[in-house]
C-alpha cells in the first residue's frame, strides 16, 4: 500500500541520514509533515520518525566509538585536535556531555560531528541514548508539525532551509581555510623569529 511505502521510505531515509546522506534528517521530518498535510499518512508517523531518528543517531556514535580516535589522529584533523585540545574535549564531554548531546541534536549542521565526538570520547551508551531520545522527542514532532502547518508552502520552506544549509557549509569551509592559512603564517613567523634569534 502507498501509505506503508511512505513509512518505509522515510524510516530508511532516516537510517541513511545517520550513515551520511545529502538529504538532512530534518528534511525528512518536514516531508513526513507534508504527507500528513496531504492526507497520505496520519500523525502516527511521529513515533515511527522518532524511532528512526534515534536509530540513525547510533551510527555517528558507534562510528566515534570504533574509529573516532583514529579519525582524530589524521594529519589534517590533528591541526585542530591537538593532544592538549583532545584532553580538554575529554574533560568537557565528561562534565557537559549530556548537554552537548541534548542541545547539539537541535543543530542540523553540527549534529553528526557532535554525536561522533560523544562516541569518540567514550560517553556511556545509556546516557547517550537517554539524551538523544529526549532531544529527538522535542525536535521530531516540532519539525513534523512545521511540515504539516506549512504544507501549502513546503517548497518555500525547503528552499530557505537548503540555502541556509549550503551557506553554512560554505562559511565552514572558508573558516577552515582561514584557520589553516593563519596557522601556517604563525608557524613561519615563529620559525623566522627562532632563526633570527640564533
């Protein structure tokens, strides 16, 4: 039946978004709300999407648990996560990990990185599941209701969010480039100063 296929399609889409997908999770929740608006599915879609969202959050967490430390040792990553910063990140996650996961889940663009970091910093699974579930229990229904309420203008909503989404990644890429160039310049100045001192 078409209704069943919509449930399956959206649930699988959420799982893929957890692995890595060009379609952000939030767009799928908006789509679910739109399907409710069109009368294709009922609001029973909410618990399905909630379970799918929490299940998808397990992928970055487990990725962090298994490969997180290796990823943080990559040469490019080490420029940002030095041993000192990594130690600080461990302390921060130990003290404020629950808040980081809870509030970080609302941030569409930073969500995968923060959840991966929670796994890499060995946050307890039970604690992680508790806070991602609490966060998803708020964000998932709200986003679905937004898709339902703005069903007649869903194209405009998706277009605006898409532009914000791409603008964020462009700004993030520029920030990384500026940081790398700044670090290289500082390194050259220090090296030059050391040679002059000798």
